[in-house]
C-alpha cells in the first residue's frame, strides 16, 4: 500500500515560518485543515446557512438536513448502531464533562469510586475531580508502566463494588500508547461497570468501532480530525442516554416549557441546548469524509512509518530520552533532552520552521509519574513526511550546539 | 544563526542558567514566595531576608526551569542583593518593560546595561512569562502580608 501525503490539500503547509519550510509536528494538539473542509464550510455558509430545526423555510430545511447528515457521518465513522447515539458537542472536553454531569453525578455518592489511568489528559481527569470535590467520589489511579503501557488486568484489581465508572483514554496524547480498550471494557463490564473513553487522539489514528469495543461512551474532537474547532461528538449507548439528565438548558433541548413545568426532548436533542455549531458540523463531516476517502488504514500505515523513521533517527542521540515506547503505539514522539529544557528546545526548533509542543501537555499526573516537568513532543499526521523529520533532527542538533 | 535567536541565547544568559547565582534554600528567610508557570509546569521559589531598614540582606532561589527563567532568576538575585525593597520594585518595573519590548522606565545606566542581556526575550512573546516568573515570585514574597517567621 502506498500513500502519498496530499500536501496540496493543506494550504497552510506552504507558508514559510521564520524563513524556513514549515514542518508541522503538532497535530496531536490540533490538526491542520484541508481545503476540502474549508470549502465545504464556505459553500454551505454561502448557499444554505440558516438556524436548524423548527424553521419551515427552505434554508432552515437545508441546514437541518446538513446538520443531521453530519450526525450520520459521525455515527458511521465510529460505527455506532444508531444515529441518535451521537450527541454533537462543542468538543472532546465537553463530551467528557457531559458524561460527568449528566450520567455520573446523579449516580455517585460519597465513597464511590471512579477508576482512571495516570496517562489521562486533564479533560478526562478534571470532570472526575469535580465529583470528588462536590460529591465525595474517590479517584483510583491505574498506574502506567515504564514503557508507557498499561496492564488491562490492573483494572480488574482496581474495580471494586464501589466503582461507578472507568475513564480511560484510547490513545495517550503524550506517550502515543494505544490502550487495550476492548479488554478493559470486558473486565469492567464483567463487574457491571460502564466505561467512558477519551477518543480525542484514538479516533484520529485508530479505526474505531464503538460496537466492537462495546464502550459505553466515546468522546471525540473535530479539530484533531482535520475538521474545525468548536465541535465534537459524544457517542453514548442509547440505554444510557435515555436515563441521563439534561446538560445545558435552553432552546432545542425541550419538549415543552410552561411557567411551572418543563419537559425535555428525546436524546440526542436533549443534550444539544442552544444553536449548535452548524457550519462547523458541515466542516466536521467533510473532514471525516476526507479521511475515509483517503483510506484510514493507509493513513495509519503512513503515520506509523514516519514515526518509525523519526524514532530511529533520534536513536543516534545519546542525550535524548524517548518517553513512551509501548508496543503498537501510535505516531507521537515525546522526549526529554539532557541539558535542554523543552521550552528552549521548542523555541529553537521554531526558528527552524519546526512546530513542536513543549510542556506538560495537559497531563500533569503523567508527568509526575515519570518525574518530569515537561517534555518536547513531535506528533505526526497524514501530511507528515520524512522531510519534516529531517528538519526536526537538524533542529535538535542545532539546539544542542546552542544550549549545551 | 538567526540574530534574534543569538541574542536570546547569548553567552551571559547561558552562563547564568548553567551556573545560577544564589541558588538554594535560605535559612532564617523573612520572606518566601513560590511561583508556577502553568504553561510549562516550571516552579520557582524565592527566599529573602529583609532587614530592619528594608534592605534585601540576602536572597536565594530554587527550582528548575528553562534557560530563560533560570538566567532571569539568577540575574535578579544578583541585582537586588543589598538594595531596598523599593529599589527592587523599581528595578522590576524596568525589567518588565524591557522584556515586553516597551520603553524601560527610567533606570540608572548601570542597571539598564545589566538587564539588557534579557532584552532579546521581547522578540519571543511566548517566552516573556519564562523571564518574568522569578520577578513576580519575588514581588509576591515581599508583598505577602506578615513576613514569614524567622527562628
């Protein structure tokens, strides 16, 4: 299988940075947008835009159709059984907060437990801390092994009769580890515990089948999937959705409102208060179509090949330590460089046109686990090339000369 | 090498960062502050002994960070040692102006010359916080109500 990165689809990649060719190695933070996405949004806004639902005029009908079609595209992308199991959110973070507020909060009491891993992004930690602070829930942490992997069996040990939820990321945004979600879900379900998965990275690099994984909740963000910011999706099993309390209150999410009574719309509308991100929904769907059109398996193979090339290239530096080498990991390279702070390194790399991320990557629990304040992270996407890696390597050598 | 990068990582800065002055804990400190840069997770502690005449009789800093934050902290301790709290405050005002690329408040020429090694930071807006962390930490230590109890 040969895959040629469609660089011409990404206008931004031809912009010189500091006089150098841009090597965008920060896709795990946010991916660049292909012109297919930008054009879909512009075309929709120029020809069909209106508010969705309720309206009877032609533009309202077209907009509603486009918005609901986007929901269908997401459902297909995740292989959800029913389209109404997809809530369109304002991003991955909102999806996880929605599970915390609407699903778990009414079901959790002081002393009840939430099991999560030390590799979670803050967006899959803080919503659970809310329940610890407000309702006395207890957070139980599954450790990360030295190579960056986790042991699915550890969930079996962590789950007790007090456990109300398991929260785990599909793929670590720092380590690149792909977690054995199917095994974790099987272990949790055997003990009657539902599982919420942060799929913000996982859905980008893995082909996700929520039915096969049998997850209860799966949250994704459009902007990491080459779509626009401001929109994401939460997959939730129908049975859960029916029993969940509303999230935000407002228009669109009600059945009837009187002076002394309110009743709510059926899911998923119940969880989509207010005017949704409509143009963004069109862009989101275009991004998913774009990925499907290119071939998910081919993209993954390409990204992994670029990652492997980078991993091999940095092996020559005995002053550089890679953090996260789990088997089967995805295309994220985090490292610590001796005598060079991540921020100094990232500044010098930027001068070479190499966009990397430096810091704790919203994963401070993980940083503490590895005794690090920060790492430098190069993350790869469908448009990444070996040239980008070569720029990274040259930048690292230069930084070493300047800083040490 | 690009000029702005050369200026940012000039030898004086790298020397301060590799061999920070006044680094470590301080016994009998009268004022202590702790600063945190949430962008990168860096933490710095600043300890001071302020005497009865409001002079900074001693100062130390602790913590790990990037070259810019370490150099800035080290330079700061060098420069405020022996000065009054008010003088340190004026110096800080000038420093903040300098790294933000604004015209520095009126400072004696000597002080300007010494602070000027940090001027390159102004070309890197994302790094200004690295440079100012220790200074803000010192200020909050000095302003923190009652001085910390000394044994």
